[in-house]
């Protein structure tokens, strides 16, 4: 038997330490939280991504009484981007969330498992790493690729 461990590399920033393009992407994700439809959870999530061609696409979580018919912000954004720009890889995906009181979270949240799987396949489809920014008012996490969020990923793509 051999015991092993996984280390997840990430960088921690404050908003002011980010580049201007990254601040703009975070701002788009924050703004997208206000377009969330979350009458059940009251937890609003927004995502914004920048494609290789420079276009920015954003989306938000959309809930439905017929749970689980709703969709997370990350998948809403990725699916819309792929439908509009199928040949463009995602350079960076930013995610922000507001709590049930409508306040932005002080620490970042990470995507759910289903979103991580969709993010991974998007990254693999384009053979291009997707950088991830997870927003919190006190700190922002940067991950260089989706595999850092999903180390034992399911994949049929080799």
C-alpha cells in the first residue's frame, strides 16, 4: 500500500492586485449575479468568461420549481459561449456569488461537481487550459486550469 496526496496549486489575490482585464471580468461576473433567477435558494451566482478572440460572455444561475431543471451560472455561461462561438477556447472564467442577504461573499465559492465536469470537457475540447478566477471580497483565487479543481476527473477524451 502506498499513501499519496494531491496538492492544488492556486494564487490568492486581492481585487486591486489583479490586472485591469481580470478586474473587468470579475466586474462582469459580479454584475451577472443581479440577473440571477434564484427565488428558491436566494443565492445568486454570476459567471463571466473571456474567449480567445477577446469576446466576453456572462451568465447567471437560473432556478426552477421543478428542481433540478435549473442551471448553474457556470454552465449557463459556458453553454451560451459554445453556442455562439463554438470554435473559440475559453481563456478565463470568473465566478462571483451573493448570499441570501444579497451581499457578495467575503471568500470565494467553487463550482459544483457538474459544473467542474462541463468546465473540464470545455477545456479538453479546445485543448486549451481554462484559467479560473473565484471571487470573494477579501480574496480571489486563481487556478491555472480546470484539472486543479477536479483532480480525479472522468473523461472519455484522451
